[in-house]
C-alpha cells in the first residue's frame, strides 16, 4: 500500500510543481508583480525570489523520484516550501490585501481561503510522500494498483492546478 501512496504523492508533487514552475518561468513579471503586491520579500530580493522559487519547485519535483534517502529529504523540503507558501497566503489574507497569487500563472482571482486549503492539501500529500518514502521497501507493484494510483494522482493534480478556475466558476455561478 505504501508503494502506491508513494507513487501517487510523487506524481502529484511533480505535476503541480512542474506546472507552477513553468508558469512562473513563462511570466516572471507577473510573478514579480504578485510578490511586490503581497509584500512578503524585500524589493531587493524580488528578482532572486522570482528565479529561486520555480527552480526549487522544479528541483523538488524531480528529486521526489530519486532513490530513498534523497526522495525522503525531497518530500520534507517540499513540505517546508508548501508550508511557506501557505504562510504567505495566510499573511496576505490577514492583511486584507486584494492580490492574485500567480501560483500557476497570471490569475484574476484574489488570494482566498481556497488557496490556503489547496496548500494544506499539498502539504498533506508531501507528508504522505515523506512517510511512504521512509517506510517503503522493495515491494512489487501490481498493474491495477499503479493504474489506480496514477488516475487518482492525475485527478488530484488537475483539481489542485485548477483551483483559481474552480473558485472563479463557483463564485460567479450564484
């Protein structure tokens, strides 16, 4: 069972981090603007942060696929990064700022509780991956189990990445 949880956690984190990083690389100005509007890093560090965050996301998305000791550390670091992202979003909400997150590219949806929930879900997935990575031996994987793990991971990844779209859809459908 833990091997399937590990596979699912690897897939979700790799997909979510890859999409997030690529969106930031494609639109660095949007990401920099969001950082400035959130006022979470000093202005002089904005340029470094615009590069460092997507590099960290891509690196961790790849490292969760590494062998056991490296993957375990990658899940722990991914959890730390996600917790940092959640703290930033909570800070933005507490200060009442009307700013979009640019987590997955330019967005017109202001930071809201759904973004925090998304990060808590990702944090739980990173924690699951950490626990599964630390516990997993060399169990074999059955084709049906792999297919199910990949299907669940794909669905979860799409929901996580589409948070802004879903929030916009359900907030205007009233």
